[in-house]
């Protein structure tokens, strides 16, 4: 009786279990499933379990993707269909390599939570384009042999497509080829707009080459494509500050200082003492010979290496040929650093190995550190602190036990000295070690106003980002911006005026006065006079030489038509020529008597000349000294015409007769033809040509005066 009750309870439990399982979800579509597949096993007491009773493997099982094509990584949904099977638990999905990529949820040891077909499994598509075939399988009881995979089938093949190119701005060019994928006006093939700084056609140039000014040179070669007068073929105009021929120099080469070297090689073409041929003056900071070094190389320590390669030309033990001693902190071979080999360890990275560093964990203490006397610290590893020399001026002004020589960084504040305790994060170096002490991390110390400082770090108002130890305190506004404890006091400041050449003019201008345009040359400043034709703006007015018409007016045009070296215009470095068409008339010329011309340009005509119109008087004044008295003349009574011809032929050789007019010469000839000869003269007429020179004639000829003989 008890067994029958136990059997009924078992059957009741199993019926309840199967009813709950198969009447839920999709199982509700199969109300007679139990009657058809389970009752034969579970109806009698002789079959307490379902082993061997389930019809596993019977019916259809297949899978299909939700579409034929996918993009790389897109979700692939596989719809599983077929007959629901007794003992069905779960379904699995495998990729093309047989790796499981998805599984339905269900119990692996029984029918509780079993999945009922149809079901869907999903997994990401492969990232590589191509055609793929996946598989599906179901898991269930194996007629007493335990649970496991019962059936695996291929699903339909599907294709992973090559992604279509992305064109974000819709200009027809994929983003991978578009230099501005978010701007439809910029892409390969777009029209380039010159001179806007934008590369519209993605060719790598913001403005394609053009010849905007039409001078025959495009914008790649033309240094100013908006001015046709400026191009590589233009003629350079000197001293105008413009590079007309695009050769990179505003004014082509000149030798402004006249030292024989033009501006392309002369490093200072305003100073004749500085040029490539000058002698270098050592140690004056000036590069006289333009070789790029202010003082030419020397070998001061005599170690065979001069100063341009010797890193210490005052120590013969230090040069590029010396052997570097490892780990001693000295660069003996001028390599740039001390040699640190495997035996060296520099824990504090101060350039000295731990073997010779007396404080290998403190970079401020090493053999090359500066020793601070009287502070109790051996900074230079010399073996002890340096004793401070007695100094009557080294007084402990703030009475904190430390003087300035003993390392007191502020001898007016007793709270600051080498023995004080440094307060972390307040921005103040209380212990004079060169830096404020960093505060340890405190989880409760939060920078509420995000200004980089917490309250522990000295922020006097952690709710206002404008107030912190790193802020600049604005003097006189009543606010302590830098948390120093008080507002900064405003003090008047003098303007900074730079006057390197000592000419009392500074480069800053403004409160410093007019701007000195060359603060290296005291002769160039706003008060200097403009010196014409030196190529320099001497008075700093922005104008050079001829540009400054007031200081350097253009020279006058000078005319010398008769080539007598006197000019028709005034202001031409000579006295003005009063007749520039006559080379015998000019200032200072000999006044020619009787020509009615102002030959010497003094405003008077024939001054100094005794103009006589009497032939006898003229003869006595001009001829008698050579030819004797009129009545004694050898040619007295000769033909007047012949006498006239002879005088004219010989006129140029008689300086005294040169100014005579033809009228005066005719008067002399008439006087000679009408005079009465002496008897002696008549006897000697035929011998006139052979007469002996008179004393007067000899004197005349000795002075270079040529005497002509008058014949019939």
C-alpha cells in the first residue's frame, strides 16, 4: 500500500513537472506532447525514470541567417527550427572554424529550462570580407548514454561585404581621400581660390601658383605677386629698403664703408675696421675678420688644443685628447659629460658617482656644489662645513641664529632660516633649502576650486580659484590673491630704457623718449644730422639719404657748354660762367681789350685797357720797344696793306697785340706806311731781314714772346 502511494506521488510530481515545462512558452502549442511521447514511460510503476524512453534524434533540425549579407562585425542572427524533442536542453552556434560563438540557455542535466524550437542565436560577423558557412547543433539526452551534442548541421552560407567608402560631407570623395572630409567645398578636383590660405583642391598647396600681377613670374618665384615692379627679373633700386629682384636682399651688394669688401661678405658694412681681411683683436667680443667668431681661437693652456675645441682652455689636463677619469664628475676629454662605467652608480643623478659623492641620495650635495659656510652641512664633500670668515657686516639681522653667510635666505624674517621647519605646500621655503616641502597625500585634502592648491597647500580660500599661493597679487585692490597674508603694496616703477651705445636715446620709445633706431652706434639717433650718400638712416626718421629731401636735396643740374670748366648754373662748385658759349669768357679769364666783351665775368668790359684809336700812339705804346721809334722803323714808309697782312699773320705770337681789334691794327699799319724813314733806314731796307737783334728783341724772345718781321 505504501509503495502504491509512493508511486502515485512520483507520477503526480513528474506530471506536474512536465505540465509546467511544456505548457510554458512555445510548448503550449503541443498539448498532447506528453501523451504521445511520455505516457508510455511514466504511466507505470515499473519505469520510474525516462532513460531510454525519449525519441531523441527524430524529426528535423536546421538553421538559417536572417539575411544573406553583412558588414564586418555586424550581428548575424541565426533562426533555428525543427521538431521539439524530448530531453531537449539547449542549442549551439559554431563559426567557420568550429569555434562556439553562441549558445541558448538551458539546463545541461535535465529538461528544466529547456529551450523549445524555434530559437534564435546571434554572434558578430567576421571582420574580413568573404563568404562563410556556420553550423548549429542541439544538446540533449542520448537514450541512457547521458547528455551531449546530438546533431550538428550546416546553416546557409552568408557573405561579409567590403564596407562602402564613407563620404561624410557628400562631395563625392571618400573621407580617406578627402583632405577636409567635413567640408564639401574642399576635395580633390575643387577649384582653387588663390590667396585665401585654404587648400581647396587638396594638392598640398594653400594657393596654387598664379601670376597675379602679370609680370611674367608666377607666385612660386615672385616674392611679391601683387606688384609688377617686383619680380626676379626687375632692376634693383639701391637704398630704398625694397627687394625688387627677389634675391633676398632689400638692396643689392654695395661696399658702404669703403673697406674693399661688399655687403655680401662684410659682416658689418658700416664699419671699415670690420671685414674679412681685418686683423682679429682677441678677447674684445668683436668679430673683426668676419669669420663668425668674436675672438679667434687660441691655445691659452698650451695643451695642443685651441679654444674652439678645448672645453676648458685654462686647464691643460682637460682637452679632447685627454683620458676621462670615470665617475669623478669631471669631463676631462671634452665629450660633454663625465664617463660613467659599470662601476659607477649615481643615485641622485647629480653627475657624481656614489663612490665619491658624500651624500649619494641628495643631488644638492656633491664635490662640485657650492659650500655654504656655517650652516653645519658639508655641501661640497670636503669633509666638513666651511667656517664663515669674520665679517663685521655679516650680522644676524632677524636674530634667528643664522646670518646670510650661514645660509639664511631671508635675514629680515626670523621664520625663514636653515633650522626652521618647512611647512608643506604653502609655497614658502621656510628652511632655506631652495624649495617648498611637498605635502603628503591626504584623501580629505581636496582642491575644491580646482586651482591647483588645497588648503594644506596654503590655499587661503579653496572656494575661489582666483585666490591661491600661485596667483599674482594685484597691488592696492585690498584682496590677498596670493594668500601671502596681506595685499601687495603698489610701488611706482621707473620705465626700463635701454641705451647700449650711450647716446642718451633708448630703443623702447614712449616714456624713454624718441626711439633709437640703432642702439649699437652712438652716431645714429634721432638728434643726429642725416649724412647723405652713406646708405644709413642717421637721424632715425625712417628715411635714408635721397629719401630725406630736406636733409639731402638733389644736386643741381650743371651745364658747361663751352668746356671751360665753369658752369652756367650757380651752386655747381664754381663761380657762375657769364657766357657758357665762349671758352675765352669765364670768371678769372684775361680781359681782352677792345673786344667789347666782359671776358672775366666781373661785370665790366675792357677794364684796365687803354683803348686808343691813334695809330702813332698805338705804335709807340706797343711796337716801339721792339722796332724803335716810328721814324726809325725799318718798315717805315712801306706799303700799308703788306704791313697789315704781316701783322695779322703774326698777331698770335705777339701777346701785346692779341687783344687789338682789326681797326687798331689798320691804324698801326697806316702810321707805318706814312712815316718818314731816316737815311740810315733807307740804306738798310734790303737788309732788314738780316738785321741784328736789338737788346729789347732778345729780352722779348727770352720770355717766350715770338717776334714776327714785317716785310713789303
